[in-house]
C-alpha cells in the first residue's frame, strides 16, 4: 500500500515538474494580424515552422525565409495546410551569405509593401566558415541577422509600431566575445571539437542578446521595439550535425526534459505579439517572462563594439 502511494506520488511530482519547469507558460496574447506581414527566418523546420504556423493562423501574411528551396517549398505546403491560410510566401535566404541576404532584402522590399514583425529565428550549431569567410555560427546566428535587420529597418520604421524578435538561447550565459580574436580571425574563438562548438554557439547567442541591447537604443523614439529570448529546450533538428550518440541522448532525454516545437515557440510568440511590453524593448525573455541578464549581456561598450565591427564586416 505504502509502495503504491509512493509511486503515485513520484509520478505526480514528475508530472508537475514537467508542466512547470519544462513546458512552462504559453503566449497569452489574442492579437490578430490581418493586414500585417511577418518574416520568420529558418521557418522550414523546428520552432521557426511552429511560429510561422501560429502567426499565419492569426491572419498575417507570412514570409518563410529559408535557405533551401526544396525544404522551404515543402514547408510552404505544410504551413498552408496547418494554418488554413494561403497568405504564405517562400523566399530564399541563406544567412551564411551576405550576397544572398542582400538579394533577399531587395526582393522582399520590391515585392512586399509592409513589414510588421521580423523574427530572427534561424540558427546552427556547426563549426566551419560561411561563404564570406566568417565562422559559421558567428556568420549565420549573428552577422547574417545583423545585416538582414539593418536592410529592413526603414520598412519596419514605416510600418511602426513594429518589432524585431531575435531567438537567442540560455547558452548565451556561457558565451563571451573576444574582440581581438574576432577582428583577426572573423570568428568567435578557436577550435573544432564538440565542446568548442558548444562554446562558440554560446558566444554567438551572446551576440544575439548584445545586438538586441544596442538595437533598442538606436530605435528609441521610432516605435520599433526589439527583444531577444530563450525558447526553452526543444527536440528539433538543431543537433543534426552532431554525432549519432549525441542525437540519441538528446532524443531520449528530450522525451521528458524537452518541449515540443509548439511549446518551444511560445516565448517567440510572446515577444512578437504580447501587447504592452514595448517599454521592455532591448530586454531578454524566457518562459514568456522578461529576465535579468548578466552584466556581460547588457554591457553598453561591448554591444556598441559588436555593432561597429558587424557594420564593418558587412560593409555598411
Ligand atoms: N532547440 C533548442 O533546444 C533551442 C534552445 C535554445 C535556442 N534555440 C534556438 O532556436 C532557433 C531555432 O532552432 P531550432 O531548434 O528550431 O533548430 P532547427 O530545427 O535546426 O531549425 C533551424 C532553422 O535554421 C535554418 N538555418 C540554418 N542555417 C541557415 C542559413 N545559413 N540560412 C538560413 N536559414 C538557416 C535551418 O534551415 P535548414 O533546415 O535548411 O538547415 C532551419 O530552418 C535557433 O536560433 C536556435 O539557436 C533552440
Ligand atoms: C549537417 O547536417 C545536414 C543534415 O544531416 C547535412 O545535410 C549537412 O551536409 C551537414 N553539414 C555539415 C557541414 O556537416
């Protein structure tokens, strides 16, 4: 009898733990988006796709900005079907190529009159170099979104109130930005091992938080606001370039400890849609709640320095 009660008690505790600490809160906003246009980068899979579906359900015109034509067009069909909307467009965007970003922006600005929300969601955990010779994670996770945002900023201002939402990660907590190394190596730090990639990923996600911090200052008085966030731990394709051992561990751990993609899109949706958070522009969210960050993630000098070097790298 006692044993049965103990087991039931443990199951109950495990259930509560999962509900509160793993799944967490969901976006409470009922905002409708008819007549609005939203770009979601990396929306052919993972939480980007779940975000695109929810935004499409709310009536927005959604631009799926994805690097692979094949994967993007397959996602286009899925997003249309699952949202019941036909206001969905695929536009090719490879964030690892400054040229591709420029041609995406040109194409977008020419063909679409509005931009109300830009969601910088795409991300990779992969060492290597981009087309322009930057470290892959610095180039795709930070620099690509930096250039994209800058090229679209005037359109966002024209459509204000508007928002820029950048998906960072709790991994930014172990990140750092070594400007000397960045300057000479066009990358965040040395190394190609599994752990190096995890560290560099953290660095690139710190760049996302610093970028948002600086962007908010530059946008003061414009009614364009911006937010960075941690989406939670979600079993997606993010670990696709890791060993099958790592993928297996994540998969089985994930069944209990991770969210699904819909749950993982809630904080992005909160930052994109929630009314009344405009005074929190530049801040970092997790579990649909604004969070305090370490000094290094709201460092005025570092965020300004990152902005300047990013401008130089992009040639703007
Ligand atoms: N999953 C988690 O637990 C977790 C935790 C914290 C933060 N995040 C962040 O959440 C965001 C979404 O990740 P996810 O978990 O949904 O991962 P995912 O399933 O791997 O999706 C990543 C998306 O980014 C796209 N992408 C990668 N490189 C690109 C490039 N060069 N140009 C354009 N798009 C590119 C991918 O396109 P392809 O399919 O063509 O490669 C894919 O659509 C990332 O920023 C990630 O860092 C995730
Ligand atoms: C990363 O993984 C994807 C999917 O498995 C594969 O198509 C791609 O070539 C890999 N990239 C690298 C550089 O290993």
